[in-house]
C-alpha cells in the first residue's frame, strides 16, 4: 500500500507545479538572474519589495533624487553617493538599477542600492 501512495504522490507533484503559473519573481529559473521590472509593474508593488529595473536616468532633481524612465513610465530614484559604484551616468546611458520600493501615502519611489552601467 505504501508503494502505491508514494507512486501517486510522485505522479501528482509535477501537475501541482503546472498550476502554480510562472508569476513574477526575483529569480529567473533559466539563469538564476533577478527578474527585471518595468516602472508600471513597480508602481503596484508593496513597500520594501526588492526590484531590478533597466532604463535611463533622465533628470537630477537635487538632494539625491533622480527621475528614472523606461518604456512604460517614470519613477523617482533616491540614490546615495555610494550607490553609484563609481559610475558616471549620462542621460543617454542605459543602466540597471537595483533597489527597494519605497511607498508612502501619496508617492512611490525606489531606494537604490546600486547602479550598473
């Protein structure tokens, strides 16, 4: 009887995974790299969600605040000096931003951990 139960369980497990769906997660199953989020997607994420985004930093607003743009929209980035990793970024440069969503009652911005050019 135990052999039949184990066989039934082994047969059902792959089916359960199929119903889970791909979803958006931080690990791409094929290469173990973080998923890249669009600005539109980021705007609906909860506070403190880790994100990776690709796009351009289009404007320096002062006080470590910058405007980030991808094909889907814009979001504010808060970038401390050490997060630049020595990179000099121009408006035309495509960058990868690693950070966390910062949600307030009337804003969404990204606290940047690092930038890769």
